[in-house]
């Protein structure tokens, strides 16, 4: 049976995301492309959608000076560039079985090279199996680089540089080869040296300031899509499928959705089924909105045009009722007729269940701004061995704090709330202050993880110090017979601390393991002291003993460390003992085992 015309596949614009470390030039590259590839005042030029910018292929061909013969072979209508560069938009671009983004630009500043967020982006791209091109940006900052007016192609610009400047650029790229090999990538090289783009990641040197390399970047992207990704960018004339980028309140319209349509057609008055954390919701589209030509997407004036329909791939604002429960990253589908709506509801429900977060009885509480972000943060925390008690989307509320408090009995470092790109509601902060619960927030996932790791280390160290300080430490005291000040009631005599330390109120045994009472008081230079360290000569007083009977002139005295303390000291805190303390402990253990073979403080 032939495929109905309404379901035939067509090639749409690929969805392009831009990722990279802060200040490496993600926005600058997009701004240059939007402002130069398509002339700012050209009516037929750039079409800006909500959350995305569409770059028509005709304008890309003109800017890149692609020959008429090559241009005639292009089937890609253009590029749909996600307008909010960074991880947040990419996290939300998910769908069943993978992600919505077809290709990506990873921006790396030439001078500083890959940074922590760079590697976070690389791992996201690798996990989602999204092909990407590296833009080695800020080319013009390389020492000795000279820009020629009107020259934007990388190869002619590179050829005009001195040998030393060329070598500096190549050194950077060679280093990246090694860096990416460490992340499991077989090949990374400059795009003009690559013969097989399926085996190598292309590096395109660019400058968002001068425009050098930007045409090359666009040509590489179009070439990769044209040659390798056509099957991935086919769409039908059927019902729309899409994903929510953001949920916003808009004056006069109420709750609206900024969304990407990646398949099919969407029309005004269509019924759509949208995912929530509960049951999917059905609602009728009141309005489809796009910004007026060349109006800034985040313009506070909110100047929008109302349109009747849109086809994939496109960014669009949807106004409808009953959207309050919708969250960023949720899938949606249009459906006509009751049967189609039931199918769509079941499919959306199934997809939302797929991304349900598995939790444990004890662990931290995680909150994120969207489903995609939540998936990413849960994955990172699980990879780092962090137990998760609850994970959800939305701002941090009082319930999150009370849930975190339930983990206090398990471990102090689990009774925390961690939020990615979310706010802390006032009642949550009040409850956290009341219950002593720590709340961490950050808009960079790896930094949130680092903050939490640092906190865990501090808590564990504090706990360790608390336990360690409560333990009785070993010590060896040599009696000094020439310094006997009082023989009884109490006995007061001199000793030298040969190992460890001496403190009041601690029991002593002699070299035969026999108890000789507790140190009542310590004096050094006729003053009472709380502790005497190795090498000090001190006077100690002991009640209920007589010097010459229980304590003799030739005795060596040992701090009486309880068996339970010995076990902990020799296992958990062995590395925290000084050499003299460890030696004193081993001597003491040997003495006690000779006296009592069942004494097992080893």
C-alpha cells in the first residue's frame, strides 16, 4: 500500500545546539551568524521563532559563497539554531529514544582550551549520541594573528599568518587530540585535514569578533547534515510532535509554552496532549505565536505575530488553557479525534514513565528546573555514588526540606537539598533554618556536584575529628625516681613522656599490664596543665596508690587505652596517629596480650 500523501517524509531543517564553557563565545558566534549571514534589514532573511533562530539555506549559500552547482544539490532548507545556547536548552531537547537535537557546535576558546563545563558538554553529547563540530573560537587572540579585511575563510586567513603563529594554533589542536582521546574519542583534527568525517571530530578555528572561520563552520555543519544525517531530519505532514523548552507566564495570555516542533504540522485550534509529572493534559491551542521579524526573543515588549500553522522544524510559543502542570522538557503531540487523543495520551504517559527517577529509602533530595536537567543531574550524582531519596522538578519547597530531614539519622551529609537552576521558596528556607538542613543551588551541574562533594568531605572530616578526639590516645611515661615529691595520699612523682601524651583523668598500667590508678593532676613548671606531650618532664599525682608499692622506681607506665578504642585506632585512624603514638599503641597491645591472651585489641 502506498504511503498517504499526508504521511510522506520530507527533509526539514536540522536542530542545532551550541554548547561550551562560560565566556568561550557561544552567544557571540550565534550573534555573528544571525547578524551577518542574514542581513539585519533583509525582509526575506532570518525568521526568529521562540527559543530558536532559523537560518535559510539561501542565505547560508550566499554567505559561504557556495557554488551554484553545489547549492543545487542541497536538500536541507536551512538550520534551526537553538537560540538559548547552553546546557539548559539541550537538556530539555529530549524525546523517546534519544534527543531532539540533530547536531551541535561545541565552542572552545583557543587560548584556554577545554574547561570543566566543556567536558560536561562533551559527555552529554556522547551520551545522547549527538554528532558535533568543535569551534576553536577567539582565533584572533592567538599571539601574532593578523586579520585581513574582507577575508573570512579560514584557509586563506591561516595562509596569511607567520609560521610561528600557524604553529601556535596547531599546537593547541594537537593538545586537544590527546585530551579528547582521554574521553574515548578516536580522532580530533582540523576540518581541512580530515578525510573521513565519520571517524574524526572536526575542529573549525573561528573568530566571532572578526568572522574568520564562520563560513567554514557553517559549510562543515551543512555538509555533515547533507551527507550523513538526512534520515534523521525527515518529517511527516501528519500530527505534530514536539518538546517543551520553557513554561512562562505571559500577561494577557496566562501560562504559555515555548516549544520546538520536530515533526509534523501544528495548527491553531489543534488539541495537544502534553506531559506533566502526573497525568498528561489535553488542551486546545488558543494561539500560535512568533516574534515579529527581527524582534528580540526576550524583548520585554513581547511583540508577537499570531500565525495559523507551523511545520517542523520550528520554535513556537503556544497559548492554551490547563498548562499549569506542564514542565520544561515534557513531550507533546497534536491529536485530532478521541481515538487519536487516547493514543497520544498513552504514548505521552509511557514516555513520562520512562524518565521516572528511581529513588532510595535514604539519600539527598534533588530539584531541577526541567525533566532533562533532572535526568542529567541524577545521572551525575549516581555516577558519583550519591544516594537519592527524592528527585523532582520545580523550586525548592518546604516539603523538600522535611524530606531531607528524614535522612539525618542515616548520615548528616545526606540530609541536604540540592537544586539545579531553581529558587528556594521562603517557607523552605525558614524550615531549613529551623531544622538545620543545608541547601545548595547552582546553575552549573558539575559545580553543584563539586559543592556537595566538598561539603561531604568537611562533614566526614568533622565527624572523624569528633570521634578521634573522643578516643583515648596511647602514651608511654618513664618514672623519674629522683623526683618523688609525695609517696601517697596522693602519690606525686616525676615522669618523662617518652611517647604519645599524658592527660588528667586517664588510667595507667605498668609494664606488666597491671593497673596503677588514674592520673589526677599534671604539673609542669609548678603549673597545672591539661596535656603534656612527648619529651616533656612533668609531675603527676595519683590517688589511692603508694609510691614504692603499686608504682615502683623502675616502672614504665602506659596510658590504659580501652580495647574498643584500640580497635578503632588501629583500623580507622591508624594513619592519623603520629609515629610515636603508633609505637606506644603497639607496645601497649603487646603488654596486654601477654597478660591476657584473650585481649584482642589487634
